[in-house]
């Protein structure tokens, strides 16, 4: 996400766009870490199937962002 945006891509997720515009890359990373820690704190017994599903979705988004970044002019 950060690499693609730095090359001129537009963030499609309005929440992520707001985080980046309001707090910058550091705020975006801090928010991701914070949400992950809160989630793990409140749901410590989460099933491995859910973790695998969330990781799969996250990887798919990262792959999409990589594809977008590779198509942008440098």
C-alpha cells in the first residue's frame, strides 16, 4: 500500500486513505499494529482457520497492491 501510494496510486479503502492523509505512513502502520494487538487481546482463542483466512485476504490485497505498483510509471 505505502509503496503503491508513494508511486502515485490512489488508496481505494476510505478508512486507509483517511489514516494516510491524517496520520501519514507511520500512523497507518501504528493503526495496523494496534488493531492486530487489540484483536489478539480480545480474541486469544481464535481458531487457526480464521487466522488462515485473514492472512489469505491480506496476502491477496498485498498482491493486488504489488500489481498496481508495478504498472505505475517510475
